[in-house]
């Protein structure tokens, strides 16, 4: 009897085997003395036959986010004082030049 895993790998590598009919593939599997479970799986399309051969273990995983949490860094944002002085020099609105006086008519 041929190893089921090796036969599955061979079918996966050979495009001509992947695209032939189930009946033709089952015939080839019988010629190479494949396991009954593999042959029945190919004919029926039911994977439960392979579960009998390999056993069935239900795998569970816990969903945990691997993305770090977002934290706000206070250093990234400019200071906003009451006087609107973002650079903290005490001169008021971020060192804007004073407005020229309005012209009198």
C-alpha cells in the first residue's frame, strides 16, 4: 500500500492529476494500491474517509489581537496655553507679527 500523504503530494504537484475526473483518478489510485480511505475520498468527495485514516483532532485557537494599543504621546502635540502661545515664549500667538494699524480716512 502506498503512503497516502505521498500520494496527495504527488497529486498536488502534477496538474494533470489535479484536473482529471474523479473516476480516472480513483482508477490510478487503485493501480498504485492507495489506501481505501483515499480512494473513497476521491470517488465520493467526502473528506471524512481521510479522517478515519488520519484521525480527527479538533484544533482550537484563542483569538488575540497582535496589534499594539494606540497611546497618545503628549510630546507629539504643541503646548496650548491660555494666551495662544504654542511655543511657550510668552509672546502670544506663536510670534505672529503685529498687525499694521488701520489707515485713517
